[in-house]
């Protein structure tokens, strides 16, 4: 008769332990799901930012090729017309407009280079946050709710900061600094 009482008593203890640990299990499950969703958001944004970086790199490279072609065109025109001075170069319509075009291309190339750097930093930052979330997911049962909430809050701030830039690649033309033809001529002559 003692044996069923002990089993009954152990059964009651197990039930009590399960009841007390049930909220923690649900909480751990909720934290797990919350971190997984956060990681999915980070991964999506990181892919978008990497694509914008690739787009900017492609555009910058194509602009660089176009700039080299224009430099060659200027060089050919200078040789064909025997142009020696800046004043002669600026009086020649073809050279003058090519210099203006080169100035615009330089400005765009510079801006795309800045954008590439921005996207690189964004991808690095998102990669770090993803790794941090992944590490936390691995030890989720020992983390406090405050630490997970802090991480999710930090991730949300970063995601909100980069979200608009992940959608489209935008260069504001009114903020470009375009050098005058004289400056382009001076740098062109220095390069040759």
C-alpha cells in the first residue's frame, strides 16, 4: 500500500513542476519565435541592401567605362585639332561639352561610391545583428526577457533606418557637386 502513495505523491510533484514551468516554456517558445522572425527580417533586409550595393557597383562601373570613352574622345579631338591650351579646349564645342559630361560623370561616380560604402556598412551591421540574434537563439532558455527585448528593439531601430534605402537606389541630383569644365580640363591634362 505504501508503493501507490509514493507514486501518487511523485505524480503530484511532477504535475506541480509542469504547471510552474509551463509559463516559462511558453515564454521560451514565444522568445524563440520572436527571434526567428527578427532573424528573417534581418536576412531579408540584408539581401535587399546587398542587391542595392550590387546595383550601385554596376552603375558606377558602367559610368566609369563611359567616362574613359569620353576621355579618349577628348584626347582624339585634342590631337586632331592640335589643341594645346585650356582656352582653345573650352572654345572647341566638342571638347567643351565632353568636359562638362566628364564633370557630371565624376560627380555621379563619386556619389555611387558613397552609396556603395553605405550599403557595405549596412550589410556588415545587419550581418552582425543576425549573428547576435542567432547566438541568442541558441541559448534562448537562459536569456532574460529584457535582453531579448533589448536586442529586438536594437534590430527594429536598425531595420527602420535602412528599410527605405533597401527598396530603391536613389541619387539626388540637386546635391551633386559638379566641377566646372576648367577644373576637368586641368585634371585631364594632369592625367595625360
